[in-house]
């Protein structure tokens, strides 16, 4: 599947949901914000949010500090 991931074209295989994409990328979803085609995806819907060809995905990792 072809996606635009954080502004860069990327091909990922065997990914059908946001949760699957995060797993494929080796990212924990505990401290992430995900946007799909300009809309925020709630963490509790990552598994149910389907991805489609050419979706635009933005992933931001939240980092604490002071």
C-alpha cells in the first residue's frame, strides 16, 4: 500500500489499519498522536481505523521534558 507518511511517500505491506501501521513501524501507540487525511484518530480507534491507498498519515511522538 502506498501512503504519504509525515510528508514522504512510503510503501508498506500487509497493513490495513492505523494500529497495523504503528506495529509495522515499530512504534508504541502509548504516546503518539496520529492524523489521517487531516483528521485526528483517537487512540481507542487505531485498530478500527482502516487505511486506504494514498492516505496521508501524520504521526507525532509526544516527548515530556522540562
